[in-house]
């Protein structure tokens, strides 16, 4: 039987180069799989110790910086919450779109002193209606500079001290209806130059002085 002629030197060299080129990618792929990071290590660990018995998977190398960033974000969030004023119990405080403090129907006998800390953060509406408040204290709303609407209706208010509304620099709507007022609180109302709407219905007011609303130049609804 005749043997195959040996290829020429040039053909042999070409065949050798083709074989090496075919083997080289396989070796590189095998090297990447066998030594290429935590996934391969996890697979080998499960293979040696049985499925699920290889202990916890090692986190990828980039996890440590991520954990650091996460811890930093949580720390900043905690600091922001610590600075934010607490809403006084039993009211509900909403600081998003409507920005209001809701103390309506909470059986309050007086205006809560702690409201000022929350309303200083640009709250626009305060609802203290439907409670058992009989009298407003002096300087009751001095810390409410951004308040635009104040509801005091459906209480038992009999009088309003002269300085009760001082500090309400942007108040536009004031509800005082359904109380027990016997006269228009002229002097307190004079501290509200931006007031546009005022309700005094369902009180015990028998007469209104001609000068009662002289200083309320922005008043359009009564």
C-alpha cells in the first residue's frame, strides 16, 4: 500500500498555522471560563461541595463601592429626616403638592403650639376647623409666614385677641364662620393686608361697624 506523499514544507507550515489558530481560541475560552472571575468560582464551588453547599457567593469586585454609596445615601436621608420638623400629634401634615396641615375634627381645645415649626417650611393651608377651641391665644400664628388659607370654622371661639393674626403675611382666605363671636374682630383683621376672602356667618354678631374692613384693601369676598 502506497503511503501518502508528505506535503511540501510550505503546505505543512500552512496546515500547522491553521491548526494552531483553531486551538488557540478554544484555549482562550477555556481560560476565561476557568479563571475568569466570581461566576466560574461559584460554579466550581458548587461542583466540589454539592448543589447549594458551597457557601455564599462572593460578591463581584464592584460591589464594595456600591455598598459605600448606598450607606452614604442612607446617612444623608437620615440626616434630612432628622432636620425635618415633626408633625404635632394628632394632626396630619402633608409637605408635597398641597402643603397643608390638617388638624380638623381632632377634638382640640386649643391651637397646638408645635404647629409653627412645621408651617415655617412653606405650608400654605392650615385646617383647625371642627374642634373645641374657645379662644385664640396672643400671637397664635406668628410663625406662619407662608400660610395662605386658615380654617377656624366650626369651633366655639368667643373672642379673638388683637395680635392673634399677626405674622400671617400672605393669608388670603380666613374662615371664622360657625363660632360664637359677638362682634367683628376689627383690630385682629387689620393685621391681614393680603386677605381676599373672609367668612363670619353663623356667629352671634348683631352689628358691623362701618370701619370694620377699612384696612382690608384686598378683600373681595365676605
